[in-house]
């Protein structure tokens, strides 16, 4: 509601929040995980870390194994 009263500076973040003509749905990283797990994934930057690991030369299999271990730690 705040964005209907106060706008961001001209030329910046105009498309935030999602505008009706975008025909897009809001989302959060790690959806459809339960919110308490998704929040941890976001806070711990699991997705960016996975990309960094692949970029640094680790195999997809290694990165997925790392991520699986991280996620299992969230539910212990």
C-alpha cells in the first residue's frame, strides 16, 4: 500500500512492486518449501552459493550433494 502513496525515485525500481500489466505472480526463492525452510534457504543464500560452486568448477552432482546436505541440516 505504501507504493500507492510514495513512489521510488524516477528511473529506479519502477517495476517493484509487480505491476498488474506484468501478469506475473509474486514468488520467493525455495517455494514450495515450507516457509521456515524457505526462509533459511534464502538467509543462507543456498541458490547463489550453488551457482558459485558450479561456476568455480564443481560438478552438478557435487553441488547437488552439498545442497542436499545443507537442506537436511535445516530439518534436523
